[in-house]
C-alpha cells in the first residue's frame, strides 16, 4: 500500500505512515480506505487517541476526531 499523501512522521521524517481507524470493523474496511495503509485502533476513541502511526519508528501523533 502507498503512504498517506503529504504526511510525514514528525519523529523520523518517514513517509511510511498509516492512519489509525477507530470504530466497528466491517468486512469492507479496505474498500473504505482504497490504496491507503490503515491500523485498527479499537472501538473507543478518547481525547488522547492518535490519528497517525509511523511504520518505521512506531511514533504516533495527531488526534482522532
């Protein structure tokens, strides 16, 4: 899968990042995010839940909305 366009890890600068997706997982989850790398974050979204994760250094950042 290709990295998120125009997003880079603030920790290491890598473009190999994934969006963290929260909520109920459906069988067609990949169709909802075509060509994008995703990580399942669980069902509960908290104020401190991150939106992005670096696939190189495992840094997380941003806030899930």
